[in-house]
C-alpha cells in the first residue's frame, strides 16, 4: 500500500503530490541451498494457505547457478527470494502459526545454508 501526501507551497494553491512506500511493510530477503526440490515444494505448498490468509507475498524469487562473492563460509546456494509481510505483527504470526510449524521440518530436511540477507 502506498500513502499519498500533499503539501502547499508558500501559501499558493499549487499542490505537490508524492508517493511514499508504507513503512510498516516488512521485506525479508534470504538465500538458501535447496537439496531436495520435491521436499521443498511440499513445504511451499504447506505454507501457501497461511501466506494467503495473512497477506504474505513472494515479491521476487530466483534460481542461482553460481555464487560470485559472499561473506559466508558456505558458498553453495541455489535460491534467493524476497517475501513481503504487511507488518511486523503479521510476520510474527506467520512464523508462529501452527500450520507453518507443522511443515517447517520439511524446510529443514530439504534445504541447507539458509541465511537472511536483508530484513
């Protein structure tokens, strides 16, 4: 959601309009190595209803073929994604949701080298 604001310039009737991003939106960018694509797909299917219910979206997702530079000692990864949460409360609700917690072992079994890049 974007917020519009108006300002009056030196008492004139000329208005300037600008858009600013909703600062309550939380974006989480992460990288990981998917070792078991079928298991990871089951995990994603398992979290899909929770994401829909809470308004969590995948903004970007990439398959990575080669890491050029990293500060991590783990140099293997093949997925980078950005998830968007409406706010911090929803992010906490998502990660504590019983349905999410039920499928989290699928994530852990099918991936390695998970790391948050930006939050």
